[in-house]
């Protein structure tokens, strides 16, 4: 069980790093007057998918609370 938690925590950290890197890249690309709009949209979509994946993994870490 602990190995699974460590694996989940590691995955979350790796995804958070990738998300942060995409944030930086998107900001830099948006500042460029001649940026590729399609590339920017794809990066934003990837960033959103990463955020969703992070959220799902974080939910797996939290214990179920009975209603």
C-alpha cells in the first residue's frame, strides 16, 4: 500500500512539474507577437489534461469519507 502511495505521489509531482513547465511555455509563447495560435491552443489543452490527471490522482490519495 505504501509503495502505491509513493508511486501516486511521484506521479503527481511529475505531472505538476510538467504542468508548471507548460505554464511557462504558454506564457512565453503568448508574449511572442508572431506565435502560432494552433500550437498555443494545443499546449493549453495539454495543460488542462494534465490538471485533470493531477486532480484524479490526488483524489486517489484521499481516503473515502462515509456520507
